[in-house]
C-alpha cells in the first residue's frame, strides 16, 4: 500500500471489526517464534521446505504445517519449481514490516525521561 492508498490516521480508528480482526490474526500468527523464524529465513528469497526445515532444525512436516497457516493468512506464498515448492514472503509489504521491525529492535534504545 503506497502513501496514496494508505488510510489517513483519523480513519484508522474507524476501521471495521472484520479488518481489525484480520490484522490481529496476522500479527498473532507472525508472533509465534517458529513461524517468525520461518518468515525471517525466507526474507532473502524463496526456499524449499526441506531447506527451511534443515536450517531451523525442524521436521519438514512441522514447517509445512506452519507454512500452511502463513499461506492462509497471505503472509507467505509458494511457487512450484519442478518437484519442489519454494516459499517466500507474500509481497514486499510483508518483507518491509519485518525488516523495519528488525531495524527497530537492533537500534540503540532512546530512553526518554520526563
């Protein structure tokens, strides 16, 4: 969503319940440490399930389960390459959210004292 289509701050408070629920569900799904590691591991590009599982020390079936949930929430996307499906973040919005939050987490804390 570019700035031209992004809701104005005043409108954000009036979003309908369905939209807010969808957003909350996406954050809940992405907040699970295993799913978060899967997403972060795919930020640099799509990866096959076996590669994701090996990198994270998880079973392929567990990774597939998490990917199924992330795909349903439109956080991840799969593309077939021969016999394998490679998974990556669904679009640049998802990637930016994680990269921006990662930048925020690793930057020095600015402790405002009032």
